[in-house]
């Protein structure tokens, strides 16, 4: 694992892995309208800049003065924002995901800055059983990354294919 991905965890002692005690959530557990919120994550300046230098080296992501001139401070690249979201997903109870079917409505509402503290809100929007495979369902979630000022920094929809806890079998005569 590269140093910039590990930097924040070494200082804070965080474990990005799912909590092994948390049981996996299945299709039946994912009720539209319900949500979960992750523990907070502080945005580390050095990690943000190291990421940006490799993946999106625009001046306002890597140079303090350029960031101040353009936006009042350094700002995180969109890919870094999505990486933070992904890190926080793994600090929520695990889902019985088979596959992600795609993201929709990806929006960057406000800048993510060094020393911001963010949480991830995961909300179930809709669900339906698969018509072709009764052991799974299709669920749409909304992810929102929210900063310490209760400002939504990023949001998107994710449609996932998930396992059902129990397969319902209909016997026809």
C-alpha cells in the first residue's frame, strides 16, 4: 500500500476494515428511507497533497498559495473525495454486495479542505427483487459526504446487486 494511503491511519490508529463483529446486511435489511452514518474522518493535509501530486496535480490541490488564491485554501481533487467516501464505507456495517451496477448523479457540492472532518451518510432509496434470480435484489443507495459544518461536500447514487438472506421459493402445482 502506498504511503499516502496509509498516512492518515498511522497517525490516528484507524482501521479501515469492516468491523468483524458487525453482521452483514442483506436485501431484507435495506429499507428505503433508513440510513447509517459513519464515524468521523479528519482530512489530513499531507495525505491530500500526496494523492493530488500523483493523480490530479492541479496547482490548487498541491500548492498552498495557489489554493488560497483560487479557493481560500487547498482543496481536494474529486477522486480523493470519492476515495474518502470509499474508506468510510468500510467503517459501516458490511453489505452483502454481489456487484455495483453503477453510480448516478455524482455531485461535488462544496470543496473538501485539509483539516475538515467528514462523515458518510448512506441512505437506502429504493429496492426491488430480481425478476430472474430470486436469491438477490437491486438496491439504490444515496451516499452523502458531510463536513463539520453540516455541508454536503459530495453525493451520488449507487445501484447495487445484493444477496437476499433467505431465498423465497414459490411452488406451483
